């Protein structure tokens, strides 16, 4: 069955059009310009006349209920799909002007449905940038893991970064928890020499302490990079430079945490509701 799935995957033909030759070598600005989008073979517009900009070094949080269009924005940035109406521009050029390999290498990405690989710890990390990974040192690998909160102890990982994960191909391989796999996926996103970071629900499987550590490390790493992160836990978005609130595929609010609280609109309602729930949970504990 696995070989049959692989054979079918290799036979897929790209549906992307208008691939350019320009190389993406710097990340000055990302602009969504009046973007509307519906998925193939559907009629509902997931995004509607969406416009916003992200500048170099800016950490932007996308906030909204399920179905607001947050993850769709990421898929369009990576050209898994192309916009239906409008355009996405990077450094002033249409995203279609860029070579797609160059485009995707510019983004260090952690998606919600990240993969676990029955490979060594090191191989799991360098998959985000194989060209760089060929000469990666043990120190580089461990630094990425440390930033993601993934600790490599000698007792648990006797072969260090060469320890196999899972026992699928090695009976002595190390099994990881869901939270540990997520930290490893975050470390993978950190490893590549990306211009932007995209983290889609990066802390879904983490406890509160690990979650806060992940976001603090992410902000430190993104001092000279642009970053987009999506999370339903609004306690995390207070770290962002800007918060873009989406509703039905539209931007309804845009500003920093303090500004949006002062407006007492949708973000204020969402944030105070979650804060009350956390407070009630602490009282019950």
C-alpha cells in the first residue's frame, strides 16, 4: 500500500501556472493586494478582497475563528494554490514571477499537519534545507533543537543526533511524544536559512510552559526576519508586533495587542473570553 501511494504521488502533475524565473533572495515586504480565493471545484470565497502588508522583521499574528482563512493565506504564500482574484507581491513583484523552489526556500514553515519521519534526529532536522544539511555540524543541529525546547540527553539519545526516531527501521530507535514531535518540527523550521518564518498552530501539542518558551525563542530568532504565526491561544499573540483579525476571509482589525484592546471590538471580545476561561480553569485546579 505504501509503495502504491508513493507511485501515485510521483505521477501527479503540477497544477501551478505562470512560474517565473526570478530568485527570491531578500525579504523586504509581503503584500496581499485585494486577494479573493476559492478552492478548486468549490464556489465559496474563503478570502474576500483581502489586503495587508508584512514588512521585513515584523512579527504578525493571524487571528480568527475556524474557517476565517488563516491557513489558506499560508497555502497561497507557498503557492500550493494561486489566488482567484487579486495578487500577492513580494518585494514589489508578483509571487508568480518567482521560481517556486526559490520561493518556498525563503520560508521556514511549520504547518498543522507536520510529518514525523522514521529517520535519525539529525535527518529529521535538515529536511528543511538539504543543501545546507550536508555540511551541518552537531552544534548547529543542537542549537535548533534548543531553541525549539527539544532537549537531547545522552541517556535517552545514546547516539546523539544520529539516534534513530521510531522503531520502524531500527529496533533501538527512540519513540517521541506528540509534543516532542512538534518541538522537533519547530526545530526543522528554524534550521533553514529562510527569509520568513511561518508557524501555523506551533504550540497545539505543548503545555503552557513549553508554549511560552517556543514563542519567546521564535521572537528572538525573527529579529531580522518576517514572521507569520497562527494560533487560537490568544495569550501568545501579545508577543506579536501586529495582530490581524480575520472574519469570513476579510480583515476586520489590524494593530498591536494594546491598540486592539482599547478598541473593544472583536479582538477584545475574543481575548477577554479566553482570559476568563483560563481564570476559571485555574480556580478549579
